[in-house]
C-alpha cells in the first residue's frame, strides 16, 4: 500500500526522541527528491507483488480447470467402461444361450392364474341330490380355476399346453387347452393371415366364449353361453386369421365341450360340429374402437338308446299290509333294445362391442344374441328332441357395461336372458298350457385391481320359473347370490 509523505516548511526534522530539529534550507530539495524516489520504488514493488499474485491466481485457475477436465475425462472413461462391460456381458450371455444345448429356452414362456371364490346363494340347502348324491350346499369356498400354461413360439409354428385344477365338483386336474399351430404371420401387431390349429381349443362362436377369464369383470359367462357352449373348449381343428379389419375362424370339432354332462370331450357319433365366426374390428377415431361378428354352427347331437329288458313280475302293495296277494302282482313284458339316434342341431349368433378411452380409463359396452335348435347341453336343460318328440328352440342374449373409475377400480353391470325351450308347456288343471322356463339375471360387479391381482365382488339377482307353490304352479325360485373372488396371475 502507498503512503503519503509530508514535508514541513521551514524545513525541520524530528529526532527519534521526537524533538524537532531544523533542516538546512540547502538540504530540503535533495531530501524531497529522495522521498519521491522512495515512494516510486515502493509503488513499483507493490505493483510487482500484485502482478505476481495475479499470475499465481491465473496459474491456480488453470490448474483447477485442468483438474476438472481430468476428472470429467476419468468419469466419462469409467462410464464408457461400465457400458462396454454391460454390453459385453449381454453379448456373452446371448452367445452362451446360442451355444446352450437347450435351445428351447429361447422360445418358451410360462403364464398362469388362480381364482378362489366364496359364494352365498339363496337356493343352497344342506341336502344331497337323490340321483347322484352331490351336495346341494353352495355356501362355500372353492378353487374355481388354477391354470398353468406353457407357450412355444417359433415364428411359423407355435404351441400351447394349459392345465386346469379346480374343486368345483371335487378336486381334479385336467388338460383344458392344447394347440399345435402352423401359421402365416401378418403385419406387426395384427393376427396372422392364416393359422391352422389342431388340438383342444375354444369354440369360435360369439364374444363371451372367446373372452379370457381374467379379462372378464363378471364371475362367469352369461346363461345362454354356459348352456350352448358349456366349458368353452372342444377337440378339433381350426383355420383362423385376420387381415386389416377382418377376422375369421372356422372349426371342425367333436361337438361335446368340456362342460357337457353326458360325454365331455368325447364323441359318441361320427358327425362333427362345424362352427365359424366372421368379424370386423377396427379403430373408428382416436380412443374409440368397435367390433362386430356373425357366428354359425351346424352339427348333430346324440340320443342314448335303451338296453333290452326281460319279462318280469312287479308287486304293488296296494293295501299296504306288507303281504303279497294275487291281485297285487302285475306282469311286465320283455322289451327290445332301443337303438341310439342322432339329431340335427344348429345355432346363429350376433355380437358387438365398443370401447372408449377417457381420463378415467376404458369404458366397454358389449352384447350378443344367440338362437339355437336342439343345442342346449349344459346343466339346466338338455335339448333332446328324440326324448321329447319335437325340436327344441332356445334363445338368449346378454348386454354388459364395464367402466374403469381409475387404474385400480372397475365397476360394471350385466343383464342376461335365456329361454331354453320357447315352445315349452306345462300340465295345469289337467290341461297343457304354454309355460315359460326362462332365466333372467342382473349382475352387479366391482373390482379392486393391481398388476397381477384382483379382488372382485358380484351380486346376482336371478329370476327363473323353477319354483313351485303349494298348488304346484310355477313361481320364481329364490336364487340370488353374492360372490367374492380373489385372483392372482403371472
């Protein structure tokens, strides 16, 4: 730092003790010059120090910049090394898989799901059936479905094997789905142009038959679907595919689905059921999709014949005295065997659905209608025209709405109607009068869901004509039901 130097006039000086002494007038100019030289020297020294400090700061800044660049280069090199190591590890893993003696690991996948139900039903009773001894109690826990599927995909060929375990009619494990397929791939994200399949697969009729059990909000399919196509799966061969908005499927199958009572997944006659569906499916505008389809079935059912019987005697204790009298004995004639017979059966169906994307999620509206002749083969009403003596016309439809409230909540309502015999009559007051045997159900369902799991609750309001009053007249049978389902999938 520079300091000011003061020169006194007249010229005087101070001794170290502080005494002021006079300076000669002749020495004053020389002393002033000396002081100015000293000031200039001090200024130059200070400027030199400042320059050296500035240079040192610049050197330190350059060192810091070099250090930062060096650290950045090291980090970049380390990241590059790590990425190169990961890429090398992936490449080595791929090469190891290629060299693996088990190449099927590359094109094999696994999936499955399980559904456990708890049901409370009005018609449940702590009794058993007189014919088979099966319990009539339906207020119980049950393993409805536990499926495990293995899929093979090799481009032009594919295969699938799915096993099912359940306790619906007692513990059982069975093959439920098997396909061996040769196909001609189509555009990316589209079904194959053509796929020829042999095995055990779903009957290509309508919408609900083909719908997955984990895709459906409601517990089970509607009544008409369960009666016309019980169990959904049948053995046979199928040609199916699609092009742009067109979908098609044509199948030749045994005609005895997995849920039939008489001959499940067996074939008692040479005739086969031919089933087909032609559909349209395409986006209309952004967020709005629509689809529709027409289905048809033609085949032959089977009526089981009767074995021959011998002549015999029947005792009828008319007076209930536990004693045999001649007038209580009645002879019965021998009967010849009644051969089994085949009968024609057919069905037509129309189905449609719409999906709309909104901020809440997906809104889905779908429905279908079916007509069938001699086709009822479920558990409620077996359509056997040989036994009844006339053709049996069945009809049913369903309409459902499912709404996402968020990604975790879904609600829905469905109405379905099924009339197994449109020409049914009943004996009332010794006269045959037309009588309805139809079923109607309102199903209200809600689901809480996360990826891989769902909890679904459903309440069914059932209306039917299976009840009888004290006079024997048809009335509604109380059969409302509450169902709760826990589902996991992987």
